C-alpha cells in the first residue's frame, strides 16, 4: 500500500468528521453492488454525503436483482448506484410507476463489452483490428480467442458471434477461462511478455485501466441479431457489437423529495471509463481498499468532483479543495 495515500485517507477521515454536524441531511441508505467500480462509486458518494451534506449513511451490500426487489417491495434502499439497466427489466417499470427517479449516467461512457487485442499488437499489426485481418493471420493472435467462463451472460453471445465470424474455420480456437480472475491474468501475462492475445473483456475495469487494449472492429449493434445471439438455440447467429450499457444512479422518489440537495449532487456524480479504470488500476497495484481508492480519486480529481457540490458542501470540504 502506498503510504502517502493511506495517510491522506486518515487525515481526511479525522479532519472532516466534525463537518457532518453542520448540515440537516437525515438517514440515507445506498447500495454497494458486488463489483469493484460500483464499490468505489459508493465510497465516494458516501464520503461526500457524510462530510459535505451531513448525512447519516448506511451502506447496503447487494446486487442488482435483490436491490430492485427491495425497492419494489419496501421502498428501500434510498439510492441505487452503478445500476446496469439493461440487465433488469423491472427498472423501467419502477421508473414508470414513479417509485424510482433516474439521476445520472454514473458511468458517462456507459458499460462497454467488446473483443480486444493489446495496443502493442495493434501497433505492430494494424490489420488485426478487424476480424478479417485476424482470420487471415490467426497465428498473430496465438490462434486463440480468450472468452469468459461458462455460465456468464457473455458466454452464449460470444459463442454465437464466434460462429458467425467463422473464426474456427480460420484456425482460431475458442478458449473459455474458468474464472474472471484467470481471464484477467491472461491479459496481464500477455502484456508482460508482449505476446499475442485476442478475446473478450469489459470496461471500466482495473485490467483495461492498467493495460491499454484496442477494440476489434465489429458490425454495428443490431438489436435483433444481438437478442438472438443471447439464446443458446439461436438458429441464425449473426455478427453484432454489444450495445453500450446504460449505467445509472437512481433514487426513490421519496428520497429525491426529502433530500433534494443530495439528489442534485448525485445527479452530477459521474465518472468516465478512463477515470474509473485509472482508479481501479491504482487500487489493484496498491492492494488498496475501496475506501482508499475513493480517497485516491478525491485527492487526484478535485476539479471533477468540486463541480458536483453545492456552495455549503464546498465550504465544508474546502480543506480538501485547496
């Protein structure tokens, strides 16, 4: 762990706690989804709500479906952040019913799923940025397509795209990793040795924040093709890029009415994929906690988050903004 960032975190925590007493924000509950970028978002939001707005924050560890069910049945938690709306049909229903209000695209670039090659490989062999180039030169990508584990949502979709691309006939083997960890390790190992690599990954992640990758060109997203590709028994697999996922912060309607100042701040709280990738890469390199990653973001992106705050919160956090 980098000592100066740990020290900074302790100083922020110790030096600003008293500020919470000067605001009238009440009790607030916020999700912490079970993946890295979501946990960083929650840690940043928690800090700003507590120290800038005086909220009494409860963090609720959860995942998408249980969080949606809880809001539908109980109206809690108040805040759902890094919600990938394309993976939950009930989200649109809750918005339409007036139970949820969408505040921001918390990942402003959206969630990105794609097929990639390393930057060094694209620089040396630009033709590999296309499927036709890969099919003509399978040895240059090591003859492998590195894919996500069996059972993941991307498993069936990638397999149907793989079939439609004719990669097997061109001499490329589809290799499914046993876990997300081994898929990430494969990218890291390829980068260390500057070896060929071709496969699936997503952003924002620490892996793509640390290792520059280039998307392989695919036909534009087509809803009907992508839908069929997601079915194991798709009769007509076709080539289609993944859609960019809508990734949002949403709050219950009662919360937005009860705490309009906090809701306004959350409506501005967004990260680019490059920012989040850089923070996650720092976290992984330094074996840091999500709270320490939040401190790293707050320390290094002051110009970004200062614009999220109202004047009162800026005053309370003025020591950080200097």
